[in-house]
């Protein structure tokens, strides 16, 4: 048995807006999409993420999938494959670029927050995603979760109207080969939970590919690297 935070929905109304609280359900894995962040695998995780074995799903010639179990730093790309529906394989080049911890006071001004939702911690995740497969993934959700401090996978929240601080949206209506989006995803971690990693884990059996790094505040300068690979602070605008 394990837990999964269901996708929450933020629904505005009248002059203000309401944040619908997230739901935590307990259930066994299966077609309902329930997920636990823990996994066991005989594969050896790869820091570089390069694959040396047969792809776990059929991908176009020339596409090299990142090994399952890879642990990556923010800014490092991964090439992943998944089945968003039967007989369809999506192949994406994903680069998680930043993880941000925010507050309802700072980022949700004008939203009506109920008591249950106030017990969550809000986070923003930025990623660049390119379709390197043959399937049109238009309208599909970006297949990334966060992992909280209790080893639970949490889905991104979705909005029925524009959320300017972090426009958390699915892929565009048409998202075919070669198309790229810069995504911002909103997550609500229950019980004032943490964000310990961003995870690509399309099925229970998949050994997740994860990104970890420093949590920043929205709008903060991101550290840059000089030619020698040392971090330096970006200039303030």
C-alpha cells in the first residue's frame, strides 16, 4: 500500500479565487496511477545518465535513452520514454532547471486559500521539455512529479485560469517532433512537506530518474558556472 497526492485544481471565481485543497488517497498501485517514490531495481544508477542497454521502450533511431535510476543535478538533461496511452510512446528530452520554494502570501495574492490547503507547502519547478519522438503529445500533462520528505510522489496542480507567477499548463494542443516548451509547474506538498527531488516515474515498475539541487525563491538569481565549472552568482537586473 502507498499514497499518492491526486492532481489538485485551482478554480478562480468572481473577484477572488479559490484554491481547491489537494486530496491524499491511499491505494494499491495499478491503472489508477497511484505512486510511491520508493523503488527497487537491479540496474545501477548512472550519474551521467547515459544508457548502455536495450531501450526499455521503442524509440526512433539515433535516440539514446537515459538509464533508469539516474540521479541528475539541476540543469542536466535526460532523454526519457513513456506510454501516455496504449500503443503510444512519447519520447522527451527533459531538463529540470530550477526548484523554487514559495509561500501563499508571496505568490497567491488574490486567491482564497482554505485551511486544508494552508497546511501544504507550495513549490515551483521550471523545466525545458523537447519532443524527440514521433508521437504528438498535445494536451498531455508534463510527466514530472516531486518527491516529498515522506517518500511520496506529488502531481503538479492544474489551473482553470492563468496563474501568472507560474503558468502551470499541459503541453500545447499540438506538441509534435521537435517542439519545445519551457514549463513551470506548481506543486502543493501536504502537511507542510518538503521538496527533495523532481522525479520522472511513469509506472510503478520504473526505476525513477531524479533531479536534485538547491531550492531557491521565485525571482532569485540562479548561480552560473564559469569556464572552469565553478559556480558564480549571476548579475542582478
